C-alpha cells in the first residue's frame, strides 16, 4: 500500500474538484485524475468520501471522532487489564489473610 502525504491528498482532491465539470460523472473524473497522479481511483474516491464526512457534507464518523474512539477503546482495554490484575491480587491477598497462622 502506497503512503501518500497530506499535501498529495489535498492536491488530488483539488484536482478532482476541478475535473468534475469536464467529465460526465464523478467516477470518470476520479479515473482521470487518479491516472494522472498514478494512483488507484478507489483511493481517490475514499479520500473524497472522507473529506465530505469531515466537512459535514456527508453523514458519518469524522476522522477526528474516529481517532478519539480508537484512543478511548485502547484506554478501556488497558483499564480492563488493570482491573483483572487487581482482582487477581485481591483474591490472592484475601486467601493469605484467611490462612491460619502457625507460631
């Protein structure tokens, strides 16, 4: 998978917007621009869709919200692991306290 810079993404989206009027449909415009830039039309289409969601033109989860959700899910997983460790420790220490002492 090729990694494109944010500048390349912005340029491609600008080119796509400019090429829209010269083509009969959005797919043809995407194919044309993608061919000029040496990338997949699907990549360009996904970038366009993401830009539309981020700008509020299309419903969906924004890039910022998706990043926050990912961060929170990671935090929840870490806290669950910590809880499991604490539960295991409390069981261990409870058993130690219940054990009769020998002198």
